[in-house]
C-alpha cells in the first residue's frame, strides 16, 4: 500500500469538493515558477554580478521544483534548499553592494515561503519541525560566513519559513479535525438509525406479543379443556377442538420465532425446518375442517424433479394465503388445490378477466422445469353475511407477488367469470432460474 501511494501521490487539496480549489495549488506553483525563473536570473546577474550560466542553473534549481511541490513537497524541498544554500555560497565569490540581501535574495525567499506552505499542508508536525530546524541552522551558519556580519534581515528565511510552516500545519490539522468530525457525524447518524430500527422492532415485538399471544393462548387453553368442561361431547366435536388447539399452538410457535427475529438484530434466518410441499396437504385438511370442501392434488415428483427449498416454501405460503382468502371471502366454497411439474412451454391457460402479474421469467426456452401451483375456488354457496375480519391489511396478494418475484416465477391472480377466484403460479425448479 505504501509503495502504491508513493508512486501515485495525491496533489495538494485534491480532496476538495470544488474544482477551482483543487486547481489552486497548480495555478500558484505555475505562477511562482514562471515569475521567479527569469527574475532570479536577472537579479543574480545584474544586481549581484553572478556569472550568467551559474545564475541560470541556480534559477532553474530554485524555481522549477515548485511545480513538483504540488504532489511531492518534501522532495521539492530537498532540491530547493540545496540550491538556495549553494546560491548563498556562490554569492560569496562575487562582490555585491552591502544593501543587497544575503544569504538569500528576495526571489529565493518568496519561492521558499511558498514551498514551506506546501510542506505544512502535506507533512506531519515532526517533519515540519525538522525542516525548520535545518533551515535555521543553515541560515545562522551562513550569517557568520567571512566578510558578512550577522543581521536581522539575514534571518528572514528562518522567520518567514517558520511562519509558513506553522500556517500550513494549522490549516492541515484544521482540515483533519473537520474531516474526522464529518466521519463521526456519519457514524453517529448510522448508529442513531440503527438504534431507531432496533427500538421500532422491539416495539412491534411487544405489540405483537400483547395483542396476539394472549388471545392465541386463550384459544389454545379453551380448545384443550373443552372436552373436560363440556359434558357428552360427540367424538367429531372433540376432534374439532383438538384440531383447533393444535393449530393455535402451531401459530403460537411461529409467532415466537417471529418475535425472536424482531428482538434479535443478529438473527440471520430461521433455525427450524421451514414448511414445504409436504405440508400443503395439512393446509388443505385444516381448511376442509372449517366447512369449505377442498380437493387436493399433490405434486408427482416420481420423475426425479427436485424442488428447491425456497420454491417449496414459496409454494406453501402461496397456498396458505390463497386458502385463507377463501375462508375470509368465500366461506364454504369448494376449492381445488393442485401441484404439478410442468414444462415452461406449456403455461397455465389464461382466463378472462384475470389480473395477470408477471413477476419473473416469461417461461421461454431454456427456462427448465417449473412447479405449477393452482388454487381455484367456486363461488360461495351463500353470500357472506359480513367480513370475517375487520380492517384487513390487504397485503396477501402483495406477499404472493414478492415471493414469486424472489424465485423468478410468474403469477396470475383474479376473479373467474362464474364468481369464483383463481390463483396460479409457476415457480422454476432449476437453480439457474431462481433469482
């Protein structure tokens, strides 16, 4: 990781959101380089009397690395600092006026201050301190060179460089603090959302327990004790109460598992076997005991077709919801439940006035074998006196569509011309078709 970062360093202010801010370091470096390069040559040759070739070499070494400072300020400092010190030593070989600034002329001060600002924006505090100490040591050492006395003006490089390093460091640390604050606020917001979700799940679990568990427990107890509380119950009535108690206990068990999922944020799925095709017959029997005749045709898998667990669970829930709707909206109606393995080129025949919902693959070529789930009920023998439930959620068909979509199947639901209702689903049996 470190080698990659060294090969591809980021430019100064590269993380800024605005483009002009990201381009600012390049613009400043370019202006400094273009302005200082000819100025240094002219001043060193005309004012200080330095040889033109040597002055040009020093000017290039002192100004050109400022472009490198945008991405590698420390590397640029090595070159510029060495060139500045070499220039100060070279000026010792010529005779220039006492009024001229030495050991570092004004144009070198400008370039060095800009370089120190770039260092402050990029390097750590320890590096900045070392850079300043090296600068101060070189500046003070040159001040005591022969034929030149020490003076306050000669220490301008140390003073201005230190100010620039301090300013850049403060700006960099301020930016880091703000960035960490934003990250912390993002984490805090995520934690608040997570806590709100957990609180809402706990509230739903409490309400579900308070509203449903008590009534289901009462039903179970009453059904279990009916044969002891009520004398001379016929055998068929006693069997009916036993069935009611078993159904209530099963519902309580499923509700407890649901409460466990709601209360445990780390629950990744059910740990008990899920219902499948084998349990659909029990659904038909339980519905028949309510007074609605149900004809059930099980699936013939003797041909070797294997039903994936997800498909079996989806088929079970679809039949469960369809039969529940029959009990609610068409009590006593004769119902036919059939399961079969069909080829995708033989889709379920369309029925007039049926709401066609296609939630997956269209059953074209290459789709593989499919499980056909068909639940058709006739009109009720008598119009319902009133709704079995008050304030129903109306989420049954939505749930069917979601389950069919998850396994990549198709779903047709809708009323029949004679007043009945039909639910037909085709679910893929091959793993590649299950999405």
